[in-house]
C-alpha cells in the first residue's frame, strides 16, 4: 500500500456516516432559519437590523472572553493542583525530620540527603505547574478580562512556590544536631502556612472567575434572544397579514384580470 | 432525450398549448422536443385559487401555458410576489427564488418553489386560525 493511501476502519466509517447525517440535518435547519427571519438585511428594518447586529457582535466578543475565562480557570486549577502536590511533599519532608530525631549520625546524614532531594522535587513540581505558559507557582500573574472592552478585569497574582521561594533552607550540617533538624521543621511549617494562605486566595479567585463565566454565558444567551426578538418573524402577525391580503386581493385589479385570463385559457378546462 | 410520460386512464395533461385527455387504458407517450408540459396533478384549477400564494402559482401557470400573453402574466407574477413580500417578509427567500426562476424562463422550477410557498402560507395561516 502506498504511503499516501488512507484506510478507514469500520468504526471510523460509522463516525463519518453519522457526521454526514448531522451536517445534512444542520443544512435543513439553516434553510428553515433562512426563511424564518423577518429582517434579513438593513433595508428591511434598519433600526432593528443594526440593533440586532450590535447584540450579536457583543455576544461574539463575550464568547471570546468566556473562552479565555475557561482557560484562566484551568490555569488556576493547574496551580492549585501544584500546591496540593507541594503540600504533600512538605509533609513527607516533615516525616523525614521526625525520623531523624531518633536516628544515629549515619541515618541522619542519609535522611538529610533525602530531604534535599525532596526540596529538588518541590522545585521541579513548582516549575512544571504551568498551563499554556503561565505558571502561577513561578510568580507569573494572570489577568482575566471579563467584559468586551477589557475594562473589568481580575488579576490573579502568582507566587514563588519553589523551596527557596517558600523559605526552606537546605539541610544544614547533615542534620547532625537536633538544632539543625528543628531549623528545617520550622522552615517547613512556615512554608505550609504560606501555601495554605496562597491556596485560599487562589480558590477565592477561582470562584470569582467561575461566577463571571456563568454570568457571561447567560448574558450571551440573553443577547441572542434579544437579537432574535428583533429580527425573527412573528408567524401570527404574518398569518394575519396574509389573510388580510387575501381579502384585499379579491377586489384588486391584478387578481381580477388574472382570473379572467385564466377563464379564457386552457386552464379553465381543469 | 425524450420526456417519457405514463398516463393513467382519463388523465388530462397540457401539452404545448393543447389539453390532451387519455382514453380508457394506461398510456405511455414520449415527447421528443421541449414544449410546456403539465400533468393534471400539478395543475391548480382556477376555481380552486383563493389565497395570495395560490394566485402566484396560477399566474406562473398562465405564464407557462399561455406564452402569447407573457408580458401581462409576468407583470401579474411580479405584482403578486410584491404583495406577499409585504405581508410576510419571512417568505422573502422563497419569493426571490421564484422570481429568479421565472425571470430566467425556468418556469417548471418556479412552479415547484411556488408549491413550497403555498405550504409555507398554509402554515402561517394556520397560526391565525388556531389561536
């Protein structure tokens, strides 16, 4: 088989078939929509047309904002997951410190080396918690725009969640003395406090963005409804117009001469 | 290519300005050149025409079977389309299609679209009689 040949598995074929069905269905729906509008161009009713256009363009601007809010939420979630991971690493480090207190010098040195390795892993984790290039755990800031002209915003401030950023020093003196271990534990406790408070700020910001995202979704729907109300046909009104036209035509010259000509033509034989 | 028509017993058709009626048996005829042909089932009798869109259909039929007075019929089609456009702007797309077909001399297609238009008109009018 040549390299350019494409083989479709049975499953792919089924998917393709249903996609084709859906697109046929959409074409039909669009056809209905195309005939269901009262105002199709600026000539029909300029004020309704442009008002509806305004609504629709604002709705599409907001839809873009809504998408970027979704991205912001994901960025904040990535940071939050990073924080959770770092907290668990710090708790492991505290466990090392606790075992060091009862160990001899060799064990203490080994545990101190493990402690330093954990700090390395914290640095790695903090460095990897980025989403689309923004890493709130590496002091990046994230500005979320809520409205279409970008005047209402929220800035989520990042912080440095690496071991040095959290103020955790490397193990000193191979943890030979209890004082060395105590110093490490004090650093770890301070880091935990910092992380918990940053995590609270993060989740409160996340709540704000989620609320604004829902609000934006509702606003977009409202704008679409508003635009529809301005331009969509009112079948009741059109039906009434048609009945009125029917009555008016019965007395009109065009309709009368039309039926006269029909009577004179071969159509009268039917 | 010839157009093949099979006719039911006693079925009437319009064939190039003549009304042709079939006899007691089924018949099959071939029309070798291009002339206006309308089957009985497609013909809207002038007596059955009441609504604005049915009038459009009638005017198109006249344009099709009575080319001698094409100018008058064309004017009638245009005036009637205009009336409906004013009354029911949502039919604009269909009406434009009919006007295009009629102007280009594709009367059979125009009649076909006009049937869709009549269905749409019935839908609109049902909205009023239902409520």
